[in-house]
């Protein structure tokens, strides 16, 4: 999963982190705002507002666009997938131009609940943003890194480790379940932390090691990750161009 959105952290002055998104949002609002025109006449044409001062000047048109912003607090342990049923539906119902923002301060938790949210993010055309306000551990860090953009407060911290799970039943069933679950979770882990962790760090985590990061370390790794993703995307474009 390659994400190429601009990543910003909170500025030292306390200004909003997602300056790129804020700027684009203002631009969208400016497009929908109606300028003040004296002695104007207003006509209705093709569901657009037409403003014309007089025949000596060029007329212009305005359209009003409605967007939806979904704010989802992730400030408890992750729960079972059913707990996120309504949030998942709301995310998948968003349209292009909408956005969903996760406000994260969580110790992690249930793996199935995480997968429900990741699946919703994969299906939505909306822009997804993670705002890390405090602890962003385990499953919470995976959710953050699956978003299009990540904002990091100075109080943020991240803990990364491979998931833990259990199984019960007949010996053969347990072995099959453990083998299958291990394969699936390792693939998701590698995909999530690609370029954010080094290859050695990823393998160490899969062997049971934990990695702890403060806000500065998170921001630095996000920067490296974005640069590597951009490089990878450019290389893929070059390969497609050569094939054509």
C-alpha cells in the first residue's frame, strides 16, 4: 500500500499540523464563496449561480460544494470488529473530497477490530488523516501508518511489536491455525512498516522485540518513509513508460 500524501507534524508554535490540507480546504471554501458585486443581477442557469454586473464586463459562475469530515476518536483499547460496525459504514459511505480523521491516543488492542478499520480505509475514496496525540501503540500505530497523512504532537509516542494471539482445539487444528495466522500477520506487518522501520528492525520485531519512538523519531521516520515511497512510485512510472 503506497501512500504519497504530504506528512506534517505539529509546529513548535502550536499551529495546525496538516498545513497542506488546511490550505486546500481554504481554497475549496474560497471557490464556494460568492464575491460581493455591486449592482449585480443574478440568473439561474444549469443549477449554477450566474453573476453579471452589466454587459460591458464578463459574467462568471459559482458552484457550492458540500463535503463531509468524519472525526473518530481512538482513545481506548481496540475492541472486536463488531464495535466498529457503524464507524466502518460511515467511512465507506464517504466520497471523494471528504475526509476522515482519527484522533489517536491508544495502547492498541484487538487485531480483528484493527482489520475492520483498515478494510474500511482501503475501500473509501476519502482522504484519511491520523492525529497522534499521545500513546500510539501496537494496533494504533498500524492504523496511523495506513492513513494518507499523519500529524504528530510533541506528546506522541509509538510502540511497535508483532501481534500476539492464541489458539485452542485439536493439535493439528492448532498447528494449522498458528501457521496461517502467523503468515497473514507477518505480511500485514511488513507492508505496514515498510520504509518506516529498517528491514532488520522489522525482522527483530517479528522475533519478539519492541521498538519505542518519541515524537521526533516518529517525524523523522515519516519523512524517510515518504521520500522512499516517492522514489518507489517514480521508479514504477519509469518501468511502465519503458514497457509502453
